[in-house]
């Protein structure tokens, strides 16, 4: 599993390697201009743009989890940076008149980068729309405060039981499979102990948003208790439920949450459990789900 730190490292090292390769090619084929030949206005404009593109890239990598949107935006910004970088080098190094390939190095990455950025922004917009739709589904019954969690915009335990019972009836009537996935944060108490309860609450709020992003429109996410979340997956068999559980687990590990006080990254891990519904009621199904999670957590390696 590729961690977010590994994504940072590979992306930035790859960009540094390509940028240095472009510099070496220019130095090998051209001559450095004299001080009087340098157009400092172009240097400021093109070099400043390159610095901004690099800053945007770093901020992007440190603020988003790994995924398709992050990859598209990162590659787009990398191409834009490389184009401006080569433009900046052209202000310092005079290439032979017969060298036409430098125009490709300076101009070709820019439209490619803008296309990738456009695709990334499109999918980012889809993400935000998915969150809004999930929130809208939960706002319909928000007047019944006891059924909703006070910290996150999710249904609480009683609301979960009601929805599971309704989903069981619908699945039986439609002869469709129904599965549940539970996500439990590992060692969450250490976050409260080290950073305080306010930071722990912020982590739970970020976790709710992250899990919503990685679920489908038809799925329902609730907060069962504490740091435990349950997703109801209609028309989903056991194999697909396990795949979704693994994706949620990876999303949690990739979350780059920074503490409010010192800006430290909180490294999170989660245990997951899955069950597919049979001929049972909501209480029995949720009990089986908790037992499955407990079995999974028992198999985790113990830290010395």
C-alpha cells in the first residue's frame, strides 16, 4: 500500500530529476548568457510562475489523501512547473539556432498540464457534489436530534439500527444482498491523551468526511459509538463489501491530518470488519459485525 509520504517523495523526487535533466541538456548544448543579455523581467515572470506552481504542488500533496484526483492535479501542476522552468532556463542559457527541440520542452508540457488540471478539477467537483448529496440525505431528519451524532453530520447508533432494519426488509423484498462494514480507529485514545479532546474531535470530523468521500451514493454511513463508524451497503455481496472495507482502510492510512496547535501530522490506522445479512434482525446483524471486528483486532500485531 502506497502511503501518502511515499506519494510525496516519489512525486517531488521525480519532478526534481526531470527538472535537473532539462538543466543538464541545456548546459550541454548551449552557452550561458552574459549578465547584460539576461532579460530580468522575463526571469521574474517565468521564474516566479515556476515557484508558484511548485508551491501549489507541495500544498496539494500535503492537504489531500492519495487518489485519482490528487494524482491528476499533481501531474498537471508538475507539467506546468516544468514548462515554466524550461522557459526560465532559456533566459540564462543561449541555445544554438538550429536547436528547435527546446520549443517542445518549453511549450508542450503546458497544455498537457492544463488538461490534467482540468480533469482533476472536474473530479474534485464530483467529490464535492457527492459530499453535498450525502449531507442532504442526512439533513432530512435532522430535527430528531437524538438520532443524529452531535459531533459529526452522521446518524447515531439508534438511527443506524432503524436504517439497518429498513434495509433488511428492502433487501428481503427485492431479493438483493445487504452488507455492513465497520471502521474502527486503532489507538484513538492516544490522540486524545497526546493532543487533547478537541483535536480528537477534529480527527473524528475529518474521518467522517473522508469515509463519505469513499462510499457510493446509495451507501449510508453512521457513527456507532466513539471512534467506530458503520456503513450500510445495499445490493452488496460479501466479496464487494470486503473490497470497500479495504479501500476505506487505505483511505484512513493516507489521511494527512495536521494538528491545530503544532501542525504535526497524525498518523492514523483503522481496523475493519464486514458481514453480509442473512435471516436476522438489526440487533443480531450488528452483533455479528462487532464480533467480526473484535476477531480482526485480535489478529493485529501487538506493539512492544
